[in-house]
C-alpha cells in the first residue's frame, strides 16, 4: 500500500512523520533536521527557498521572505515577495512540497497521500484552505486531524493498556488549542476542544517588541523592514534565552542612525509584559473543562504541546491552574507530527493500530440565522440558532424545524453560520441558499433543516419544506477568502512555473544564507575575516569539487558557530 505521511504544518516550524514497523518515525529534511522553519523566500536568481535558508533571509532580505502565514489561512491576504504575490495557501503549499520531497527521499518512493494536523479551533474556511494547500503541493489530503487530538494519539499509542483522562495544552507559534480526552479500552474519546486562533508564541515576542519601543521612544511602524526584523529577532532571542538557558536577564540592542537603543529584561519583567496574554490562555482551558464535564481532580495528566509551551511563565501558569506540574516526557515540537503519523496509520488500516479507535468533536457550534419573536407579529432577525453545538462527537447529523413568520411567505432564506455568539453578526458566515415553501398562514409552513458534519470537517446542509416536501441541499465548499476551483487550477499552473532551489544543493545554500546573516550581525575585524571565508567557500562551490566543498563547508560552519549568537530551538 502507498505510504501515507503525517504532517504538522505549523506557524513557525513544520515537520513530517510516517507510521511504520509499529511506531511513528520523524522524517529528516535535506539538512538532516526534523524541524523545517515555515518560511519561504525568493532568492536572487528567482528560485524559491524554503525552511532554514529562508528563515535566515528573514533577517537579511525581509522584503523577499514570508513567515507566520498560517495565521492568515482562509483569507485572501496576499504577500509580495520580489515580483511574486502569493496567498497563504500557496506559501503553505511550498512548505508542504518541501516536506513531500523530504519524505520521498527518506522513503525512496513517491508520496501522494497525507494526513495534515490543523489547530482544533481552525474555522471551516481555514480547513478548506489547508486542503487546498495540500492540493497545490501535489498531495491528496486524506484527513485533517486536530492538533491536540494528534498529540493525544502520540501519547495514547504507548498507553494502550491503561485508562486515563488528560488535557492537551497546545501553545504553538501562532495558535492555542485545548482538548480534554478520555482514553479507555483502546478508545480515544475527545470530550471537548476549544482554542484561540490568534494566540501563540509570536504574540509573546511581539509584546517584548512593543516594550522595547515604549522604553526607547520608538514607533515600530516607523522602523525600516530590516530594523523591524532585527528587533523582532532580538526579542525572539531574549524570549528563548530566558526560556532555555535559565539566565536571569538578557539585553536587547538595536542601532538606528548611529543611536544605540537598549533594554535590560529579566524573567519577571517579561512575565509582567505578557500578563495579558497569560490571562487569555485561561478562558479556553476553563471552557474545555466545563464542556468536557471532567473535573480537574479527575485528570491524570496535563500534557504541554507546542514550542511556546516551553516558556517558564506558561509552565508556571499551568502549574497554578491545575495544582501540579505538567508532564514533561513528550517533545512539544514533535508530538503533533508523530500523532499525525499515527492517524495516517489508522487511515491506512495498519494492523499494529487495530486496537485503537478515535472519536473527535466539532470544535465550534454550527447553526442558522433566525428571527426571534419579541411581540405580537414582531420579529427581530439576526439571531443564531445552533443546530450542531460545539464539542458534539463527529460524524453527526442533527435536524431543526423552522417556521415562516408571515402569512403567504413564499421563500425561506437559509443562512449558515459557525460560532458561539448570540447574534449572527458576531459569528462567521459559511453560506446561504433559499427554499420555496407553500403559501400558508404564518407558522403553518416551514422547513426541516438538517446539518451533517463529517470527520474531515465538511458540512452538508439539507432543507426540506413542509408541507409538500420540496428539498434543497448544499455542501459548504466556498467561503469568502477561500480559493475557487478555477483559482486553484490557475495557481497550480503558476506554482509549477516557479523554480524550486535544488534539494541536493540546499546544504550549501543554507550555509551561505546563514553566513550572510551572521556577517550583517558582526562588526569590526571579525566581519572581514568572515567575508574572506565566505568568498572562498563560494569559489569552491563554483569549482564543483565535492571533497573540497565538504571540507570547506565544515570549516565555515565551525567559524559561524563561533560568531553566531542566533538562538533556536
């Protein structure tokens, strides 16, 4: 059977894994690393760079590089990179295409099928955009799995003989998800999921950037793209140093027009600056626990997922909320990809997973716009009527009867929304259609509206008029901001014309982009010393002597290690 890969398409990093020989295995990229930065850049020759070399070009060529585009999936927002203008789906497809090439090199076979993990609270439009990104990358997306559900699979696959209740706290680079799960007799049951699509590690970095600007009397909007990116890099480095190295304080520095701007930052000050973000983490946790009907005391473990969950201030918050330390035996960067590989194994009916059954839930409520009666013959439109409520186990089908509000009303307008707000103006519109109904007195005619929601997050709406039985159905496929089939065909042709940097040359190109970044960050005699080594390495590449290049690559890499103060996970 063809291999099905599991993919964690993350805001800051992406990675792929495969289920084989009864375990999930991470797939290395061309650099031998499992984490591929979710960055895309246009090189000087017009070719596309993805991953580590693109990430380094964020600092040297920000106007030709894109990152954090996952946050805008499902919107029509586009990014200009040199002469190219690309949508979030297209940028994501380039990352997926890179992961696909890595998987094919690792497996020695063509890969066409995938399971992709998405934030549990991703909207209908965002899920469709993710599927489109897979299609643009040449992948058949067999299933979308919620990220905390994937993490629970990676956890539960090694706990098959036990019964456990646990909470997944998934704080990634750009999104936050919470899921409460119950694992018993081989059944992984998601009891509740919720989250925030615009809360992640990047927001903590941005808070430190804002603090730096406030303390130094700077306006972020007035900085050049290069200066703004360097400040962001300083803030990111400070956040990670305080996280990983246990240092008491760090210094952020930025030189603008020969003026040195400085901020001394310790862990306590960073926590005070991010207090509003920490408070935002509480609400989804409280809602998930309330919806799951599982008491905090009944939870066996709290599992942290996502690189941003490493921050001491986050771990401290979780410990306070639950009165215990979170589990620390799973790698928060890798667990979602490993779980996506388990899901891929389940989809492929791998014999080693026969004993595991997974149930998931709808992460948000789905319903229609209705008019509410406020007096005799007085109706106020715009009220949300949930038909499938959040955290209902999927697949699911629910029906609701609605009635006409006027005598001899000829048509019913079925407007479909997702969300939790009382008024439809505060929820997300998914689509609409009209249904002809018999001409009767008000309340004597109407329609039975049925919502059917499947495991892939596809919603079908069917309305049957009564009396009479006229029926109309609609599969919610088109959303504002989501590509149409015609646009997908057009962009497929355009993307196929782009020149992707050769995979077998990526190691050299990555080293050069890193060298360019370190050169720009270095001052004095070290800078010229570094420039000479870079020039020598470029000359050897042009001579195409593999042995010489390998030796020089090692020497230049060691030199960069001495000068590079860039901090990564």
